[in-house]
C-alpha cells in the first residue's frame, strides 16, 4: 500500500512552504517575519495578504525561521492530520522561542477560532491568534503581544474581502497567480468545517478583481486562477452611483406606513438608470466576471476553482466555450458516487444529476479537462456505495482527483448527527481502490493525447532538467519538452506535440 494513503492524496509540494524574502530586501526592516502555510490554495493566497499587511508596517520576510522575530503558521482544519501537523510545528517553534527572548509566535487562519484558548492559555504555545477575517488587526496585535498581552482576534466578518490589499507574490513563478474572488461558504456539506472556520460567503468587489488581474498581466503574469470555495455563486452588486452633479441620491418614493398605530415615515431611495448618468450597474455573476477577466488580454489565461456541481451554470460553460483564453478545465468535486451518501453529505445533488452535469460540460466544451475531490469511508458507507464512487469516477473520466478518507471534524453536521462508523482500515482500503482507479484514468486520459498538438504556457524549467521546459495545457495537464535552442522564455506560449506520457505528465516536442 502506498505510504501516502494515510489521510489524503494531493500535491503536497506546497504544504509547509515558507515565504522567500522580498526582492531588494535590505536589512532595513524593523522586524522579520516568517510564515509557513498549510492547507488549500485560499490559505496560500491569504498568506500573501498577510505579508502585504505586515510589509506596509515595516516588517520584512525571512525564510530562515531562526532569524525571525515573528513566526506565523497559517493553519488548516479540514482534516485531523492537518491539525496534528500544525501542533507538531508549534511545539518545535516553542523550543526555538525559549532560546530567543522577544520572539513571538502567531497562529493564523482556520484553526484560530477553534483552538484559541487551548493554544494561548492551556498549552501556552503561542502569543498571537488571528482568524482569517482579522488580518488587518495583525500589526496592532503584534504590538499588544510585545507588551506581554495575549493578542487574539478571531472575529468572523460578513463583509471583509481584503479587496484593497495587493497581495505580495513571494513564492510565485512569475507566470501564474491566485486571485481570491470571494471568502467563506454558505453551503453546509455535513463533513466540512469551512463554513465554521471561514464564515459566511461574501463576494469581492469585481472592479478590484479586474484591477488586480490587470496589474498581474502588466507585471508579466500570464495566468490567473480565480479562487473561492464555491466560485459559481459569485455575485457582486455594484454600489449605487448618484446622478451627475449630485452627491446623494434623492428619495424617489416617500411613504407613510402605519405600524401598530405608530406612523413611520419611510423614505425609499430607488436608484434606476437615469439619462443623467446615475443609477445602479448590472450585477456581476461569475460568468460575467470570467468574461471581464478574460477580456484583459487574449494572452492572459483564466482558470478558476472550486465549482460546486449544483451551482455551475450553462452561462459559465458557454462563456468558457466562447473565450479561447478561459482554460478548458473544471474542478467539479463529486465527493461520493452514491445518492444516499450524497444526501447524508448534504451535497444537494444526486448521482444522476451529477452525471447529467458531466454530460452538459462535455456537450458544451468537448475538450474540457475535469477533475474531482473524493471522500472514502463517510459515515455508514457500504461496499455498494463505495462501488458507486468507483463507477462514477469511470463515468467522469477524471483527469485528476484529490482523494481523502473521511476525517470527522468537531462541530460539523456529520459529527453531530452521524456516527463515524467505518473502521480506519476499511477507509484506507477504499481510498487505495479509489487511488488505483484514478491512476488508471489519468494514464488513459494522457495516452489519448499522444499525437495531439497543444498550446502550452511555459511555466519554467522542468523539475528534472534545465534543458527541458515545463508548462501546462489549457486542460491543466503538465507537459515537459526539450528547449531545443529556441529563444523562448517562461511566460510565453508555444505549440507542443505530445509524443509520449506517464500517468502524471505529457512528454512532447515543440512544433513550429
Ligand atoms: N469548496 C470545495 C468544494 O465544495 O468542493 C472544497 C473545499 S475543501 C477545502 C477541499 C476538499 O476537502 C473537499 O472537497 C473534500 O473532498 C475534502 N474534505 C473536506 N472535509 C473533509 C473531511 N472532514 N474529511 C475528509 N475530507 C474532507
Ligand atoms: Fe466545505 Fe461544501 Fe463549502 Fe466546499 S462547498 S467549502 S465542501 S461546505
């Protein structure tokens, strides 16, 4: 059995990643901070926001934890294993702190709310605890902690989107960047802790997203991935704008309403499009946002993640189909192939409905790459339910999947309602079977690409040799090909013919 089938199978290369120092980083910062990040892409994007907030206050980044005055760990609560990893790191940092007077340790992100009193008071592991909506208060909290107080802010917000903060791209390849378009989640998948740790869903101001993506493009980036827990429910209503020459909208309606004998005077301002220029712009849906970002330049690739199957619309699919630079790739987590389990998971779709969505994607975008998230061994899962999962994977012909075994999380609906009754050995065996099916599907999908020609965005040298480039196809497949003395640079597009493949990588040659 593979070693990694202990909790999850996903790209681990970024887990525990620490920031590189800023470019042009001279020793003129008042303090040095070190951030280590765990979990999903949203967490890595959040660390870039934190770095930006700290940098504005005169703090510089370091990759050497021993040189740091402030150590932050951006945490993930999604599975128990992630929490254990963070706890282990905190204990190591605590030892370092005991040898370095004045060093402060802070916990950021999803574990903050749930474990604040444990970390601060019981175990005395940390000095600062900051939840995902409270990063603006971080410089103030650092000051408080320096004064010897325990500094905590874990308040969740209904409107914080950090729209105005330009993230510092510290570990970027200079070609692709993540852009958060929304925060939180209003779905209540019964297994998931995210709605509790990251709060209510809110969409970020569309203008600030376009501005951030345009700046990235001007700075040489050629690919943006729009991030949210459920991007298809993105919805942003631009604010009212006053008519020309006026500061405030005039009440258009003036009503007297009687309420239990008391007369209330209600003034209702209704701004409608006026010939003088005032009014409300049309609301921006995810399809419109995608279109707007794609219009920045045909040379800017646009990706997004994650799509909840219940929310992805034909509108989004048609927008993808007509815009060449919106990548033909959808991450469409199924979680389980059994309608009964999907119901217990509160996913709000059935097996058949999900299969219909796959059909619709293939109909509108025939060359679309599709990937998934799958959970093995959810409460009450039978062998038949598990076979339904293996079988829906074959139907979806996923190019790739993130695969996990179920980990009960405190406070979730599943923890309150159902018994975590599948033995760990069964969970692991089922996960291994899921991994085996996915390996076969990935290999089959790659083999089908042999002989085809793809437009590839070059991301940099291949991991194995600086004589080869590594890039991605629109379908998000990694492709490696010899540089062949061409005057190409990373961030450029090139046509590559696939000659061979492994299960994880396409191998090709440049064609003119
Ligand atoms: N919002 C995304 C969605 O709905 O697909 C995914 C969010 S979550 C950060 C990423 C994945 O972690 C989920 O799709 C799910 O497969 C997995 N996951 C979440 N909670 C889990 C749990 N308690 N045990 C195992 N896997 C879990
Ligand atoms: Fe969790 Fe479901 Fe929200 Fe995804 S959609 S973050 S799985 S609650």
